[in-house]
């Protein structure tokens, strides 16, 4: 694999990491930083730094950075703001050029914090030290099992989706993100003392492992013209999703309270500039993650003809409304599809799109796998560009109870159902589901499906909006390439 020469490569691929402020105290948040590196089997050397400990989590600890006998590639500082300047000076003395500052209390911490921020910024720039943060968590790289986080990370699922954030709002969701999406890398820019959105976008544009970019910003800290020139270029090659918050005066003030950056850009101007690129702007956090997993998991639709498979007539109406409201059209299914579906019709004729699978299912409960297999006729129809389907609520729990099925048989049926759903993607068209019950059993199914790269949305409208964005992106790319 060809690596980029961009300086951020050293943050994502360090040969060694020193954690300053590491601790044996499991009740302190710093404990988890080191523990994650160990539990995830980070592919590099780890050096805990704490003057009060000889050993932390079974690893030899060092009193200070100067005491580490080997070369340190990346320093993660988790000491209080008042002690951080000492760590910065130690980095300069031992030749460390890459520093992550987790601690807050700098540009957002009043006059004293801002003064400290300015001193550190000037010093690190003079010494050639690149700084991520302060007030940050990250980086995360699934390739080498690197994760700087306060949450105990359970697993990492690799993919081509790379995130850049200007806030830790993702941190409570990190296990969901890393298990439900195919993630490549994650970067939290924090207060942007040094590294900003221009650096992140430039790096992800060069990174061959990044196939989709999802970026959250509260403010533009880097050069605006450079950022939009980059965005225009990279969004033609890689789907790029932008979530820009701090859009109102009150929101801008709230952003300044925790990152120290005033989001002073006019949102109409920002939006107009995004529209001059191929980037997709998310309007809120739910849409941001919906779009991220859609572009990561699915191919782009070749057209806007949508098929809807529903289990409720009312849900079918709502999905149809969403289709019209978001620029898609109901696909007209062909006669061959009608003949295949007719075998599972109830004793009367029903419309083909939206297709009410719920009323049909009532007559085919004895052979559900064959029933669902017949439904693939819809996704295979030559007039269909993309398909969404409502998840059957508590299907296997009901079967197990009503038919007194053994637990292992219920599990086998559920696995067959999951594999059937995932296989629908093999027809080369976008396919997704939306939730019905929102209960524990359904969420378990959602996890299994998204582990197979099949996106599941909280509503039909959210599924339709994601498909609409993908269709419009494909159209825009096509025009740009002509």
C-alpha cells in the first residue's frame, strides 16, 4: 500500500505512543486511554508516563518523557492544562514532533486559558511540533488498532469511511460507530490550535484507504479558499459529507463556549460555496451518520426509480410521500415481476409498489424463507434503481412462541433471514431497511445486518432521504465528468 507523505500520517501510524498522565486508578478517565491501546492490541510500543508509578496495567511506567530510552513517535498528553506547557517543552527537548493534547481549559477557558493557548501555539510552531487539539480525543486507526478514547472500545470494524470532527459529540457513540460502520480513520480536531479542517481534508484526499469522508465543523479555522478548493477537488473523487454547526448566532456562541472558536461564517454563504462542490451537506447529526453509512455500504443508484416493500399500508403511504418530497419516483414494476409476486399475493389483487408484504405474509407463515426469496423479484426488476424495505417486527420471537420452535432452529431461521437480506445487495442496486419495532430483538437484528454492510434506518423517510442524496451526488458527478 502506498502511503502519503502528509504529516498526519505520523499521527495515524506511530511506531510508539507515550501516554502522559496514564494511571492505575480505574475511576479516572485517563485509565481508559492506555487500557484501550492494550485491549485492542495496538500495533506499536506503548509507554505510560506517570512520576508516581513504576508500572501501569502491567507495563513499565516512566517518570517523564525524558526518561523513555527509545524514540517516541506520538505523545498523548492528558495532564491538567496548567502542566501541559511542561510536556510541550519536554517534547521539544527529546525531538517529538507529533503531540495530542486531550485536556481542555485553553482557548475556551477564559483569559488565562487563552493566554496559555497562545503561548503554546507560538512555542510549538517555533519548534516544528504539530499539535492535535487541545480538548480532543483521537486519533483512531482501525488498521493498526490505534484508538485514543475515554470509552472502553469493544471492537473495530474496518472499512473505507474516515471521519473528522471538531467536537467530542461522537465519543459516546464511538462503539456504535466502530461496530455498525466500516471505519478507516477518525480525527477529532478539538480547539484547532494547529491542525484544522484543511489539514484533515487534504490528508483524507491523499489517503488511499479513505473511500468516503464525513466531516463535522463548528468553525472554519484554516484558509477558506484553500478549504473550498480542496473540497471541490476531493468531492469529485470521494463522497464527502459535511455537517456544519454553529449556524445561528446562538449556536456560534455555544460553540465558542467549548472550543473557543467563534463560528462567524455566514451560513448562507457557506451553504452556497458547498453547493459549488460535489460535497453533500447534512442538516443534522442523524442525517450525517445516515449519509456516512449509506455512501460507505452502498453503490450509487443509477436512476431515481424507487421500490418500496412495506409491512403496513400506513407505512407504505408515508414512504410514498417521502419519495415524492425528496425527488425520487415510484418504480413501475414489469409484468415478469408481477407474475413472480402473484404466487405470494393474498386471495385478492394488490398494488406492486409500494408492495404490502405484511398482508401477503399472513398467508405464507409456514415457509417464510421462500416467501422472502420471492420478494427479490422486486429488487431484480429492470425498472427499479433502488429498494427500501420495512423490517418485520418481532418475526422470529413470534414464530418461536407460536410454533414452539427449538431455540437453535429459531436462531438458524434468523441467520438465514439476515443472509437473505444481505444477499439482495448482490443485484448491484442500493437496498436498505427501516425499523418497525425499535425493541431489543430488532436492534440485535440491526447489528447483524449492518455488520454485513446493509444499512438500516430509523424511518422510511430517513432511508429515502439518504437514497435521494446518493442519486443527486451521482448526477452531479456525472455532470462534472462531462
